C-alpha cells in the first residue's frame, strides 16, 4: 500500500515511517468511513489508550520516583485525558489527514475533541503494532514531552482552583449547567457551562459530566488568566 502525500507528510510530523502503511491508514479512518473493505480505528483506539497509559505511568515514575500514588494519579489523569490527547492531535495537524464520512465532515469532525483524542490513541497503537513498544514509547515522549515536564500545573483540580479564584474575589462559587447532551446512550457527550455570578462563563464537551465540568472550569480559568 502506498500512502498519500498528506499521510507521508504526517509520518514526518510524528517522526515514524511505517513499515506497514495500512496501519496508519486504518488509524486515521473514522467509523463514519468504515465499510466491508475498510477497517476503522476503533480497536486501535482501544489498544492505543492502554499503550499511552503504560508509557505515561512509567514516565511519571522515572521523573519523580519518590512521588506517592496519590501524587501520581492526578498527574497521570492530566496527561491521558481526552482534552490533552486532542490538544496533542491538533499540534500535529491530525485532523487534516482524518478519513471521515460526509456527516462528520459537515459537522466539523476534524476539529472535534473526542474524535481527535480517539484518533491520536489509534495512531499510538498503529506505531506500537508497526514498530513495537519502544517505537510507541518514543512517539509518546516526543509528542507529550513538554506536558510531562509541566504536569504538576496541569494536574490541579480545575474546579477547586476556580472556586478559590471566586472566593478570593468575594464571589459565590461557580455554577455548572448542562447545556446539552448528544450521542447514543453508550457513548454520550455532555456540554457543560461553568458560570460565575459576574456573568463570565466557558463551555466544554466531554464523555462524562465530571470531565466536562473540569474542562469547562479549566477553560474559564485560562480565560480569566488571559484577561488579568
């Protein structure tokens, strides 16, 4: 199988040349484009999530071997959560090479957080199957390197930090309001707004209410810091 020019360029962006190009093609194929002759990336996403988790657990222990499990857990969650995966995917322009069905194309699938997060995990799995664990580990450390170094800042509980911000300014605690729920029952997507009584708010979408609340709080905190 010969890769398209876009996928060859993508290989350069991630720093891995595939011995089996079909793996990369499958990793960037969304379920909306699957057919009897074309596999999608769902199983690769499942595998990649586990590979990412193992790499991150090992990296965090190597960076801080004296840390307790209680200290490592929030750092780990900050590095592997869907929002972080999607950010990494955007940095390497993964959305550009995704193979999407017409409905996903129309609805802006190349920019969707959940879709991008799943796709980068599928790419990790493709590299793992193509080159082994060390190749996948090298890929993850390249793409996540600066985040691992600054993970303590990213691991802050955003809801707690936002509440502390409000209290310091004598505002009532922020409220979290569900704006909408989409998707099937087995894979829902929740859009939550984090609102302050002064009218400032931010929204985020995730696969659980808790994750959406944390993401909305994190986005609002970033806005407040930029406005300061």
